[in-house]
C-alpha cells in the first residue's frame, strides 16, 4: 500500500483488515519501519480485566518493551480505532499499545524489534498474572529500570534489534 494515499499497490498479498490503523502509525511515526499487531491471550486477559498497565518485573521487559500505552476497546477495523491508535502511538517514545478486549500493537525500527517487543510483553503479562495469582507482584523500581537501561550489554542488544540485518 502507498502510505501517503492508502492506495493498494497490488492485490496480493491482500492488506490486513486493520490497514487503516497500520497506515496511521506509519504516517504519525516516520521512525517506525515495522508494526506487529497480535492477539496474545495472556495480554488480552490481563488488560481486559481492567488493568491499564503491565508493570516491569524483569530486565528484558525494561530493556526491550519500551514505553507502553493503553486504549479502551474500540471496534476493530474501524476508522475510530485507527484514530485512537494514532493519538496514543504518535509519541516517539511509545513502542507498544495495549488495546483492551482486542490485542497488542508493537512498533519498531525493524520487524525483529517489533516482534521481540510482542514476545516480551506477552511474557510479562504471563509473569504478572502468575505473580498476582499467588501473591503481591514485586515490581522493579525506576532506579532498577535505569540501572538495566544503563548496561552496555542492553544498549548493544537494543541496537542489534533495531537493525534490519544484525551482524
């Protein structure tokens, strides 16, 4: 598809039914080269229970997931959903969006980066769910998160994930 006009450039493969949402992300975020939209069951379960965020509980989440926004339910495949996503994801710091009763959307400089964010967020939802089921989740503090983000190994890994073809 042509991002500027929304015109379908070729008929196969057929664009996603959520093409308007994807186009709005690319239009709002020139830094985004990849969008991954999934329906991960644990993430959907956690956010559909009224929880607006999945907290940081392990280093990979801090290093890979990035800033995560949330929106209430909006009918899928609708212009209203595309507009709600654009509003929330327009912030260049935002790397993921929890969509209540719908799914998860992640963005990245590469497909690899967006995909890893999806995997890490689903794992975080699973860990949070289990932690809440058996006790009180122990969330990493802002100081813990800052220390993780300051690790050379994590900065290197983030750089690799953003590259289309890591060395």
